[in-house]
């Protein structure tokens, strides 16, 4: 286990920057790093769909309003055909990816997941960005497999990349308090490292506002940077605040404001100088802050997100259209470009 030295001059310097630097000064540092890595006047986004294959979960995360316990009347597992229909709807509007995530459902056999991958690739071929590190750890424990075996079996069945869901704060003290039944820091990062070792690209996230300190947030960023230095497998970093409104156990926490979001995003851009892309989280912050984020380190506007269930269950319901995304990016002073999961740009086809 690597240990972040919170007494180092580097750590203290970044912490001071996060806590004390004027907002616009911190934003300027982040914007300079953004332009260093992306000198072209372009902001990218992807057309995809979040498909939550089940909402049955035994992780009992205190911040989640989406899941249902086993045998709850509102629990579900989607059938293959229903998932296929959702994929076809996504592809019909130019979608190039699905984000496939669910709860820790103890009743689904591992072969179901593998057959789902094969079914999608056979009947509705599309890039499958699926199964967060926490789900992979759950599969490993539930089915008596090693993490490398789980990753390999999913990849061979058709999984293309792994999302960074369930990152929250990568400090065990925080994870133990809000999600003790889910993958802890080393386990979560271990899945990411194994996926990178097997040639897969992944994203990495941070959900803050869980009662953690500024130093906890910075330690999270240091852990991400350290792993990226070894593997180079992260394509992007995404952060957003806790949505406490719809989660009774977290309702005593106050949702952090836009300034905190912009400071956190900007610090991430400065610290994570080896992670190429940062997304603007308009889904949780709204489009005005989403646009401003493009001057605070973000070079990507995330996803059209044709379907989103988890964040909206907690009470946040920002929506958009393709035309609006293009307009918002142009109004912020950039050229919009559609992309794939690996951030390669999809070249526009000229009209005949």
C-alpha cells in the first residue's frame, strides 16, 4: 500500500493553494495546464446512455438513493432484449457507447454478465464501458474469483473499458464511514491497475462533500496521480459533489456550492498533470457552472447522457440535447467535437 505523505512540502503547497488561493488565480493555473495539454480550441463530448441493469444492491451506501434492497417491490433486473432496445435507441441518435452499471446484486450469476456482453456484441454491437471497480470487487468476492480473473473474463466476453464509478473519496477512513461494505481504497485502485495491466483504459472519479477534509480530497488526487504514473491507463478524471437531498442518511450534509466545485476541479487539473482529460460535471452543477468549468481546467463536456438514473434519484435532474450541448460549448468560446471513450475525435461526415 502506497502512503501519501501529508507532511511533504509538495502536499502542503497544494493544500495551501486549494484552501487559500483566490478563486480566479487558481482557475488561471488550471486553465494554463488545460491549454498546455490541449492547445486546440476544442471541447469534446460523447453521446452515450447509462443503462443500470439492476438496482438491487447490498452495499447500503449511505449517499445512494437509487438502490433497493433484495426482495424490495421496486427492485428489478433488466432483460437482455430490453437492454438491447435501449442500445438501439442510443445508436439511433449517434450514440457510440453505453455505460453499464448496476448494484451489488447477490442473485445474478456471473455467467449472466458474461452472456450479456456476448449478447450485446452479437446483436447490438457498441462500445461497452461497464462495471465499476466496486462491482468487480463484488464479483470477485461473490463468485470466488480473483480480480484478474474477473477482469479477464469480462474483457474476453466483450467489455471494452471500465468506468471510475464508486471512487468517492479514496481514503479508507471516509469510505468506512459512508460505504463500508464496498471496495475500500486499495481494492478500488487495485481493479484499476489490473484493468490497465490487461490493456484496458479506465476513467477515475471523485465524489466529495462526504464530510471529508481538504487534505482527504488532495490525498485522493495524489493516489490517482501515483497510479497513473505507473500505468498511464486513466483517460479522464471527473469530480462532482454529493447530492444529499434525496438521501435521508446524508441529508444533514449541506450540498457544496459552485465555488467549491470550481476550486476542486481546478486543483485536480493542476495536480493531475499526467491525466489527459477532465470532464465538466454539468449533470450535477447545471450548464452555467458547466460552461465556467471549461475555464477552470475541463476540456470535455461529458456526455449527452441519454439516460441517467443514479444522480437523478438523489434529486438532481439537469438535462440537455445535442443542439444545446453544441451551442453551450460554442457560447463558451470553443469548437464542439464528438468523441469516443478513448477521447479520439469522431470526424464529421460532410454532407453529400
